[in-house]
C-alpha cells in the first residue's frame, strides 16, 4: 500500500514545485536516476509506465525507494485504466497520473485514498475531476495550452491546483511564466532527465540539474 497519504503527496507537490518524470526498462539505471533526483532535492518521482513489464521495474524501484531513500514519494504515470491503477497501487504507488480524465481510475484511487492527477484539457474536465475529489489537475499536453490557459482558469477558479506536463523546461523564463500564471507544480521529463544524461550515465550532472531547477522554481512559487 501507499507509504504517503494523498494529502501528504499533494503537500509535497506544492512545496517542491516539481515532479520529475522518468521511464527506462533497466532497473539498475532507474535506481541511479532515482537517487540522483533524490540527492538533488526532488521529493517525488513519476515513473511513466509505458513499456512492457513496466510494473516489474516499478516494483523494484519502489522497494529501493522505501529502503534507501527515506521520504521519497514514488508514483506512476501514463495509467489509462482502473485495472492498471489497481495493479500499481498493490505495489505501493503513492500517486497515480493519467494522460486523460477517467472516472474509473478516480473511483479505485479514492477507494484507497491515493492521490490521482488526471490529464485535463478543458474547464469542464477540470470541474468534473474536482467534483470527484481531485487535488491537483494535470494540464496535458502543457505546451498545447501554455501559461495563459492556466491564468484564464485561475481567474474564476483560484482554488484549482494545476500541474502542467509537456512544454516545461529548465529555463528560468519558462518556469517563471508557468508559476506566474499560477501553477502549483510542474511535471518535467526529457527536458530534465535527457537522453544525453542517460546515454552518458551522468548522474552527478543530473543531480546538479535537479538542484538548480528546484532553486529556480523556489524563486517563483508561492
């Protein structure tokens, strides 16, 4: 079962301001990436379960996080149905992220009191997700909508918490635009954990990038 309550996860997302996204089939490599992000100050990681046997990889990474990375909150993304959500929650996923809004996933996550963050692209979807108990809405794909969309939503609904994924980079101007618009946190994948870093196994470089990005974010978030 989850090691952290949905309120603890939502609080960590808000306090940290960033959720790194990562997938790789190599368990040993995954552990090194997870530790580099942890050492760089990231409190959360979204394992994007996109490959064959991804559940087996996640299981080992979560065991590693529980044993060796105290306080690390590991969740799962790219979940598309309730069955997959249930499978990963059995393995201790602390939060579930989806590319689209799915009520079946909301139901199984709420039953276990696990935070779920659905990909939404309209005010109607956001409102329905919040009616079903969503704490933080994922704006996806973020680069399609941009910071102005967030600003427009936050006008009539200042209580809405938004996490854009896609279109977020480590550049200060990019992060400033998102946080000035009112996002709660950002999801960041290949712009943070690049193919170059993985190919070169530059884990110390990744740690430094994570640390610097979090320092930049801290200047802009509430």
